[in-house]
């Protein structure tokens, strides 16, 4: 999909549709200033980047609005931009948009403002993806990761790596112009060392990228165990809610119940499953089968037992043993002794979902077992699968180049380095891949 960014002036609502305090209508393109003059019925250019209180006229109504204009290239899109801040209301904003279209604008496509910002050099693709992450953030860590992308932290790293590859390519290409020239061992070793340094940098980015995926997607945790051991009670205790129905009747949970909580900036997505046991009840059997599927889908398992039922369910995922109903166990010395003889206390956490005892301790244990290493505020974490794939592809070609230096000709080494450079360029958009560009900006909402 291509846009005529030179001729078309676009308009859209830049704030959520519906009733509210303020609605912002954004207009971008060469006609934007002229459209503003007609909307306020004044033939004088307003001073850029200053807000004015003006009457805005449509064919049906007049609204008293704040208006501001930005002259290119000093705007979000890099074009002439106008914003009309009207009173919030779906119909009122729609009338102003319709009037703008009558005066020469076209309704913007989703993400078209940001796409123009990219085309005009106001942002890179990874910065645009950072804006999407900022908008969709649910946790502080997601917000920080999105902000880092938007601020250009990844772009800075990528551009520097591309510059290093360009320098190496320049040296190789200069020698290729003289076929009779033979590289010395020292020169070959120097190139290999420089490529190895880039290799290490990319591997470190990928290592942190695994943490970034956790920040973005969270951890999926399945709670499994026999009927009536307190799985639903534990879900409610962890999420501080009454999401799951709790009764003394075994087999109450028939389907997967999902809920979530945030701990240290990470979303933990809980799956409360049906109690796993032999059953002739058709509905319960379906629930048990879904519980087994949840185990396969989960990243981590809570194997829940109580004072009467030790969990012997076999799982091939990372798990933690949790024994519930500690409030009952403490008053029964015989049960207490029996449990300690049948469990490894170092690998088991005793809790009471009913009273909340040790629930925070359990949250900390789950965090340490799944996140593995400390998340640092000053570190760049990649949360975008596309960016991670680009780095993986670039790393593959860097490794190919390193392996070819001692066994092949420099033209093949140069070929691999060019591929590595191009894959890094796809992160920022410095690759002219129209399909990637279209896909990214289609994720933006209308007016962004």
C-alpha cells in the first residue's frame, strides 16, 4: 500500500472517539494551513507553535476551540500540521472532520500520520513500534521498554553496528578492486576480530531480548492438582479477587478460568484448571482434558496439594510444589508430621489460600523461577519479535562471514556482511522493505 504523501492532506481524530473533555482533530499536509484559515474564517497565518482560542465553523455548528499550527519540518509528521482542540463529543468532532474534508482534506488511514513521520525522517521503524508499545503498556516495565524504543536507544545501537560493518566492507571492497592483492594473515585476523566484537554485541542484545519477551507477554502459569485442593482459592488469593467460584464440592471448576496479577513489573497470567482425577462425568472429563492442555501451553506450573492430597501429577515444564491449607495443618500435628515426611521442604512452599499466609512468598518464588535474572531499569530490553528476528538473521550472516574468512574469498565474506547490514537496517527501516513498513503502521490506531 502506497500513499501520496506529497499531494494528499489528511485528517483524523487523534483522541479516542466518544464523549470527553477535549477532542483533538489533526490535519497534516500542504493544505492544512489553508483549511485552518477557512475553519476559523480568518485569512491571516497564525504564528506556529502557539495556541489560539478561535471560533471553528462547520456548516451546522460553531465551537469555541483551541487551535495550533506547526510549520514543516517542525511537526510530528514533518509536514505542515494543524490541530483543532474542540469540546469532547463524538458528533461535534465528526462535524469538524467532515468540514475539513469538504475543504480539501482526506480521511487518514490508521497509522498514516506516523507513517509520514517515518518517511520524512522524523522517526525510525523501531521508534514507531516503541510508540505502539507505549500506547498498549499495562505495566511499568512495558512502559519503560516502549519509552526506550521511542527515544531511539535501539536505533543508536543499530546505526553504530551498521557503521562498523560499513567500515569493514569499505576495506574489503577497496582490496577487491585489485584482484592481485593478497590479504595478510594479520589483516584477515583484524577483520575477524572486529566481526567477533559485533557478534558479541548482537548476542548480548538477544540475551536481553529473552527478558524483553517476558516483559511484553508475561508468564503463563497453570495451577494444577486434584479436585478440592484449593486451586480456585489460590487464584483468587494471588489476584486479590473473587474471579473463581470456590465451594467445598469437588470438581466445581469445569473449564479454564483465567486471571492475572502484576509482580515487579511482570504480568503473571494464571490458569485455574479442573481437578485432575479419574471421572465418568462427561463434562468433568472435558474439563480434565482442557487442564492437561493448559499444562502444555503454560510456561510454569504450580503443582498444588493440600493436607490430604499430595500432587503426583507428572509435568515436563518448570514447576513448584505448593501445599495449601496451612491453617488446618498447623492445628494438626499428625498431619504436619506426615507431610514433612513425604515432601522435600526445600522445594515446597506451604501456604493458606484462605488466610493469605505465605502467598507473597509464593509470588516471589514464582518470579525468581521464571524471570531468572534481575530486570534493570537502565537496560534496553527488546520486546518486539520482529526486531529480535532481524538481529538473529544478522547474527547468522556475521557468523557466516567469520567462518568464511579463512577458507574462502573475500567477495563471499563481503556478501555475508552486506546481508548482516541489511537485516540490521530492517530494524530501523533503512532497508526499503515496503511490506514490513506497511505491516507496522497498520497496527496504529486512526489519527496516530
